[in-house]
C-alpha cells in the first residue's frame, strides 16, 4: 500500500471558540483566528479533511512571539518550503513550550519530510491539550501510514472512551476500519459520527471513500452527490459541502476509471483550487495532461507536487517523463534515476528510461552507443517485471533500438571517406588559361553511412505509457490495499 503523510494546514493564531455546525469550511489561507486542519488519509494520498476545533476550556493561549513564528511557518509551508516551515515551527515551540498548535503544525511538516520526530510532536500537542482532536487524528493517521493499524485503532478507541462526543475521533476510527477492510464497522462508526454531528463532512467522505475502496461505485457516487451537489429539489436538499477537496478527489478518481476524462480533470482542478498542497490531485491531473500530450501544463503541477512531498515516487516518475517530452533530458534522467534508486521493481520507470535513452538526441555523459544499449536494457527489464497479460509497444521499441544500434555500428565500421582531390596550381604565365578543377573535386564527400543517427533519434514522441492498471492501484492505494 502506497500512502503519503498527512498534510494538515493550520493557522497558529489563538484558537477561537468552536465554530457552529453550519459554518463554512475554511480556505487554504485561513484568516487569523480561524485555525483549521486538513487531515490526510492513508489510501487517499495527500487528501485533507477539515476538523472542527476542540473545546477550548483548557487550551492555553499562545504567546505573541510564538504566534508570529508560527504564522511565518505557515507562509513558508503554503509556498512549499517545508524545511523553513519546520524550522519556524520548532522556534515557536521553543518560545512557548505550551503552544499546542505549534507542536501540531510541527508534526504535520515533520511527517511530510519523513522526520521520525513527527509522532512525538503530535503526542506533545494532545498531551498539552488532551482533547485536541486535530493532533489525535494526525497521530492515528501517522500510525496508519506506517501500517500500524492495530495501534492506531487502540489509540482511537482509548480516546473515544475519553471523548465520547467527538465526531472527529469516531470518523477517524471509521477510516481505520475501512483500511482494515472491515467495511461494515467502517460504515457503522461513520454513521455514529454523523449522529454526534450531523454536519460533520469528514464522516461523509469516509462513507464515500469506503464504498469506493469496496468497489461499490454507485453508492460512492451517491454519497458524493449528497456532499457536492445535493438532490432535487436542491432548495430542500442542498449540497453539504460543494467544494470539499477530498470528495472532489474521490469523484475524480471514479470518473477517470469510467473513462470520463473531461469530468475527471475538472474534479481534480476544483480540488486543487481549494487545496493546492493536495499532491494526489496534482499527480492525477498532471498524468492526464501528459496522456493528452500537454507536458507544458503538467510540469508545474508535478514540480509543486515534489515540493510538498519530496519522496512521492509517482510525482517524480511523471515529472521525469514531462521533462523528457520537453527536451530537458538531463533533468529527466535525474528524476527517473531517483525513482529507480527508491524502487527498482517499478515497471514504468524502466519503460520511461527506455524512451529517454532511445529518443534523446544526446544525453550528457553518454555516447550514442551507450544510449541505445541502455535503452535495450531498460525495455527488456520492463518486459520482465510488467504485469502479465498486458499489451504494450515495448517490443516495437526494442526493434527500433536494435535498428539504431546497427546503424551506429555500421557507421563506426565504415572506412573513413577519402579526402577531396586538390586542384593543380594555376600557371603563373599571363597567357596561360585557368586550370579546370580535377574530377571529383566538385564538392565535399557524402557523409558516412549512419551519420544521421538513424533518423528517429531526437524525436520526442507523445507520452507513451504502458497500459494503466485499475485506478485504485494507480491512485496509490486509495482502496487501502
């Protein structure tokens, strides 16, 4: 299961009173005094779900100096500068060791940076404020990301006993049960969360996502319609949250699976309008743009994805292909080799490297012979580890590589061309006529065979991606498998 760390956007201003149940969801840049979080979910990479603020009776106030450092960290985070954000959040916790919001924000960034201290930061946040729901949820989902589902369930059951009226804790427990493939318990507990708070949108998304993981697509779309569109008459049954980014992401994945490309891309675009940090939506949208031959628009989406999650394999893989199509061959090689260093058993990286070596006119540090040899090696490796029973064009590409290799070998074996004949010197006698050029000196010799490089090199074809697997697997474990 491929999971991504939680991405929780928060404001570090002092917590306000809990918002009313009908309050609108906050936006990516919340105004001061309106903290919020967008909790990512394993199986739904980089998804986010807003959480209501916990009761504030015991919450200490953050010092002004710590709040300033925390807000600066938020600005850095929003710009994708996670290392600077981590430093600033750490400063906030040092200035005010009781600033639970700063510890929570620090845990968020540490998780995204794969910093082992993330769990300790989350725990410190809900140690300072025991009913700080965002930190409880963040810690549980971090455990789930590490495939410690049993421990996550234990923590949530313990907290549920302490906070029996918390819809956030109940909904997160439902998500864990869904990841454990216990769909009956997931649906039941999510409904219990909605009984605690009928307007709690994350519980609605859990219901839809569990239907999707269980391949009940019609029920998933029905649940998503209730969240995003409402039902006729809309005046009586309005959408519960028409711009919910997690719901838009799930519906985009379903539409893509069903072949509704335009509708799927629209869902991903809308999700990113609310959550520019949502890496899964960036990768999905960029992949569809690459499939359509639009590498120019795909590239900035993918560059942003690796800023927000530097270890996202799918983002690096797609970015390498985008660079290849844009003739940035050295950058493409760097990205694809990064993927190869993380997972040598990813078929697509071998396929894309084969394309790069075969069609790039020149790659720094490699001779034409080395390129065509590496192209054949990569394509053969792809054929060895690709999913059985799938059809692709790798055999045709291998044949092209062999033809190109033959041309290179023929060019290297051909004897050097004879130098052009030198015309005899013109007589110095004034009355002598000008000499005619010698036969064969009319022009330079024809280039040696193979000098043109086979003709195909340098032509970057449209993105050629081997047949995709089913969308749940493409979406890196959305089904929680």
